[in-house]
């Protein structure tokens, strides 16, 4: 029907354009591990994707009060941005289900289309905007140009992208909801808290990532940024959790990490590490196969449902190294 908005319900939680760096030049397919543990080659369009993953709902006053319980950072500008986002999504989500009960109207189909376009598309578009802002940075880093990070606007976009990509994955969602469901329900208030947490996870993950992105930007000038060029015979792999913490304290079960060393493979031959310490600086000049294997091993350990590589052999080797 003319004038209708597209309703996209197949949502990525890892950017397809990012994954395409592991595909051949004329083929947007990459090797990966399937949910059954097999190794296959498929289009990036169907990977790290779930139907309705970024679906939203109408924000009630109760939802907003719950969301506002969560930290909004110390920066006044960040706090104001949080408020503006709540206001934006509240207004937009108010149009959801406005078509219900109006089936008798000639404009019903259009009203329903607007409702669904917002419910299934507006948060997906928010992440698309974040990805598009980061794309010039990622493209420059792919070329080995680390100087692009010295420009403030690029670093801001990149830090925000890294934080959002870390929080928006299916693994983080599943683990957070799993942990919440393990809490006792001795009181009615605890039951309500669980319901509100699950209902509003889409916005909470976005909010927490905004906080983290702001924090990464705040320390960017003093942090160490290492761009690694991999000239070995072993490619970097990636996964459905492409931004990970490789600090040694992150391996302690049941304890929060003491520090954050963010590792992000950008392509089979380029990777990025951000740390408050200079311990990775030497990797900017050279990296050996053993270190590539260790980084790939960390990527496998932190993955959720799949890992991605340039060949069947790359996937096999990564899995074998992990075992």
C-alpha cells in the first residue's frame, strides 16, 4: 500500500557491516559456528540476528520511574541527554497500539502500520544511527589509521559505539535476565521489580551503555589506545560479542572485574585495545602468532552462540585452541 512505512522485525545485535570485514571482497558470507555447533558459511545479513530483538513498548509512568532509579552518570550533559531520550521514546511509544479498536476506520491499516513501524523500528534505527556515526572511524582503523582517534568527534562516536555494542548483545540480555530470574520472590515488590526489569531491558541496556560510553570518552585522553596490525599467518576471529574485556581480573568467577581492557577485532588483520595501562603498547609494532591465538581464545571464551572467521580452518583452530 502506498505511503506505508517499512516494518523491519529481523534485528541485528551485531552490526552486519562490521561482520562483513570477515567476508571475501565480492561475497558477503562468512564462516561461523551454527547453534548446533556445526561450521557453516552464510550471509552476514542472517547472523547475530533475532526477530523483534529491538522491539519496544509504551513507556508508562511506572516504567519511567523504574528507569530513573538506574544511574545516569555524573555529567550534567549526560543526565540531560538521558532525560531527552526518555522524553523522546515516551512520545514515540505513545503511538503504539493506538489502532486497537479502530478496525472500522478506513485508515486503520495506516494507523496499524505507524504503530508497528515505531514499535519494531525506532530503537533499531537508534542503533543504526550509532553505527553510522562510528563507521568513518572503523573504516579508517581498518586502513591502519590510528590518528583518527585523536579527533574528538571521532573518539566520542567510537566510544559510544563500543559501549553500545558491548551492552546490546543477546548474551548480555540473556545473562542479565537469567540472573534476575534467579533472585527470590519473597515479596510482591520483588516480583514487580523483575517484571519491570525484563520489560524495560531495551532502554536500560541503552542507558547503561550511554554511561559507559561517556566514561570511556572522559578517560580517552589519558588511556592507551593500541591499534594492532596482524601480519602473521593466523587471522583474528570475532564473535557475537565482539567487544570484550580482556583484563586478567575479568576471568575471576563471581567477582566484578577490577579494570577494563577493551579488545575489539576490527578485521582479520586489524584489532584495537583500549586500556588505562601501557602493557599492550608493544603490540602496535608487532604481534606474534601465539598472541593472536591468545586473543582469539579470549574471543571464543566470551562468545555466546557463535564465532566468526575467514575460513572453516580458522574456526576449527579457534575451537581447538579453546579446548
